[in-house]
């Protein structure tokens, strides 16, 4: 659950320094929020399941690769103007 604190502080810093004025700033924030959601889901599964294993390593890796790929595609698209 520490990711919520990190995301909150990062949002305050990025907002204060004008990071959300650029589209790339929103993409980075979206990626961090998506990975935070994966971490939150992992924590919830650890608290609710009796074996306390959460989400496995490979599903988390594939989700992270997918999120990174989507951000890469969004940054590489010249129509976005990033």
C-alpha cells in the first residue's frame, strides 16, 4: 500500500512543477497509476487469500510489459505531438 503514498507525492510534485502541462507527463502518470493498481490488486489478494501469495511474477511482468508497450506506442505516434 506504499504505492499510494508514492503516487500521491509524485502527483503533487509533478503538478507543482508543471509536469502535467505536457502529454508525456500524463503518460508517465498513467503508467505509474496502472502499476499502482496492479500493486493494489496484489496486496488485496494477499490479504484475502489464505496462502498469501498474491499475483504471480509472470502475470505482473506481462502487465508491466504491456503498459510499457502502450506508453511507448503513444510516445512514438507523431500524431500525439509528444
